[in-house]
């Protein structure tokens, strides 16, 4: 999830009386922290630092979302009502690579750090309800290249961005994850040896499927007169639900929860 200046789609026009986006390079950096699940499927929460960045370099949009980076290789025409996105994605997955609070899940052993590479494509439409709002539909695909789970994640999403006032913008994102068998077996299986060590029932995930679906709401508030420069505040909250055979895993059903929520807040700086 990004924290762009005003949470707008690139090149969308601001409301009357507000500054226009600068034509050259620009960046917004957000730093904060909050709480979230100890690992995917956990019912334990932990403090988690949060950091994001969105910028434009020589006309190319770059987004850093936590441990993920997206680069849009398509330069859209300024002022266009429709924008296309296409480019590479790189992300690092640290799930269950450190200390795990639940002793049963910890007894299943650590997982390797996953390095997932792929790409994304999308289309956006500006001025759906009011001139500065936008709707964007995206589809990303990444595959683990580090041998952690050796599988893929396919993620469709749709987002709506709009101003709430001259200083506050909001973005709502609905998304889902479809994963391959290797992903499910790595993070949701309980082998016979793991069952003996943890006390959880043995369980095996067969095939791929939709792992989760959820939503994220982002609010960004400008503290100065120019939303594209200076300091602001952001707050982000999300919820997702693990589905089907993933929710039925003893890692989730017995040692955790299929309901996953998180919240993050912090400060942005745009320049």
C-alpha cells in the first residue's frame, strides 16, 4: 500500500484553489509504526515499523511499499483521463523468519526469506465521480527466486482515491491473493514430524487457491499549504480474511486466526 502525496493517481488534477503537481521529479516519504499479526495467520500482535515511498524520476513512477518496490515503465500523457501501469515488482517476504510468539508454530521451525520477482499491469480512470478522484485496477504476479517457497503469488486489486477536503485524501484498496501449492505447503502445512514437535494436527495443502481477501484504507493529511511539499500525517488500517484450505490449517485454525487486522500511523515528507 502506498502513501503518495494526497493519495492521488499520477498527474490527476487537484481541487480548485490547490497547487498543481510539480512537473519534474518528486517524492513523498512516510515513516511510522503500528501493530499487526506476528505472522500470517497468527492471533498474536506485535509492534511493526512501517515505511513507504512514492516518487517520480524522469517521468517514471516508483513506489516502495514496505519490503516491496514497484516501477511503472509507462509514461502517461499529462492531463489524460486514463492511465496505464506496467513494470517490474521485487519484494522480500520475511514471514516466520524470526521470533514466533506461539510456541506451537515456533516448533514447526523457521522459514527462509523469500525473494519474489515479477511484474504488474493496471489501468486507471480519473474523474469517475469528481475531477480529482480515480479508480485503478491492477494485477501483479511474483515468483519466489530464493527457494523459500518456490511458488507464485497472483494478486488482483481495485482502488479508489479521492479528496475528503482540501488537506485530506483517502484511498481504499480491495485485493486478494491467489497462491501456488508451494506457498501453501511452506506456510500452512504441518508435517508428521512437525505435528509431533508442536502438538498440532498433521495437515497438507494440495494445489493452489485463493489464500486471502481484504481491504486497506489510507488517509493522508497535509499540514502545510502545499500538499506536494512539506510535512503531513498518514494513518492506514487494513483487514484481511484467510480463506478455504489456508484458514483450515492448524497453524491458523488452532494456533491463530483467519481474521487478520493491522494499523499503522506516521509522518510524511514531500519534496
